[in-house]
């Protein structure tokens, strides 16, 4: 039986201060012909030996605060869905989703207050 492999490439262009200016990615299994651009990324690995999470969190200089809030909200919701598929613990999944929704609502409320000021 032959092994299948998928390759994901992530490229980060930095400015003179080593701040991300552009993030592009491509995947060998993707139907997209060209690299896709992103303003932010969260990448996590689980080290089973050390029982620790290893992470890379990057965002470009032009990532707006409201985009970051939406990104985190959507990420938390998808993490809850992933956790559900992995564990089948609906009570914890609902807690995670409730927190994500409260987070997003509170962000929107703070934006409204700051826009009125």
C-alpha cells in the first residue's frame, strides 16, 4: 500500500522590522491553481511527548481590529466543532460556542461605544 502525502506551504513576507506584510499559502490537495492570500493565521501542533501545544500566530499590519474579532470568533466556533467530532461531548461544545458568541457580542458592543465617543 502506498502512502499518500499532502503538502501545505506557508510563505510570510516581512518588512524591515520583521513584521508580517503578506501571508500566502497553498496546498497540494487544493483545487486552487494559485497561492491564496491571508491576513492572519493560527497554527497549532500537539507535542504528545511533552504534552504541550506549539503555536504560530501571525497577522499582517493591515489586519483590522474588527477582522481580528471575526477571525477569533469563527476560529473558536470551528474549534468547538472539531472538539465535538473528536470527543462527542456536546455540553462542553455548547459552553465553547456560548463563550465565542458572548465574546463576539461584547466586542461589537465595545465597537459601538467607541464609535459613539
